[in-house]
C-alpha cells in the first residue's frame, strides 16, 4: 500500500511504497490528469498533480522507494491540494474512460487520498481531524482556472511556522484551499490584474511570498 508519514516537524508528508504500487499510482495519476492542454480550464491544477507524478517517477528510477528509500517529500498544503484536485479529474475522466480497468484506476486514486487522510488522523486530535478530513472529501472540487499562486502563498506561510503551529494550522490550510474564500479571491484578482498589466500568461505571475531555500526547510 502507499505509505504516507508526516515529516518530523510536520512541514509535509513523505510518500513511499513498493515499486509496483508507486508505478500503478503514477499510471493512475497520468490517466486521470490527461495530456497537457486537454482541459485548459484545469491546466493549472494538472501541473501540480503531474509534478508529484514526476517526482514519484524519479525515485522509482533512482531506487528511492521502499523501506530503504527516502520517498518523496511534499509540503502539507501542496499534498492536500493535489488530493482535492484529483476529485475533479476523476469526475472529468469518468465519461471518457469506461474501458476495462477504469475502476482499478479510481481505486488507486482513492487509496492515495485515503493514505493522506489516515496520516492526518494519526497526527491531529479528533477536533482538528474531522474538519480537515471533511475538507478533503471526495465530493469537494476546485474551481475552473484555479489560481495556484494562492497555493504558493499557503505553502510559504505554512513553512514559516514552527512544528506545533503547523499542526494547528493544518485544518485552516485545508479550509482555505477548498473554500476559495476572500483571501483566495484577493489573490486571484491581484494575479489577473498583474497578468493584464504585464501582458503575460497568468502562470508567469509570481507573488511576494517566497519559498525558503529547500536546504533550509525544517522538515
């Protein structure tokens, strides 16, 4: 099974598993996400899903999987975002992928999502786990043309916290990702205005929040 374990200081989650399990997960991610440009309205979230897939493929190629391997580390807000993004892709792919084996593809996606929820269950008290798990439910979907610069902001803000505060902020981070509330709307407005001003694609806009040096992240 896919293994998900929170990092020592809860900056993110470590994903690991045996070669066959991770290979099948990658195949499932690639199938539901679809080819580049196939769904323009969801290309921004597809990029994040495929980034995880690429990183999983890298550890498979380099022997970084299994009990002796380090696995893949992914920031908690990013991991929760990918989990919710997959709900949309499963729904979008359903009509076009009713061939034999489709149920197994969906099952692999759901097992991956469940591994993240199980990990959250182990590190959060019930009062914090329940709203977090609800935010990551299979019936929760992200909007079209989601501005993923907002996710970058959440990641950067989350990494700036200490271990205890990261745990405390996990439910709020999940809520902010899926509710697409006032903070998200302000970020989206800023990004769209900047893209208009500089006459460039939305994905080229970068906001003020910066990620720390990867070597300095306290995982």
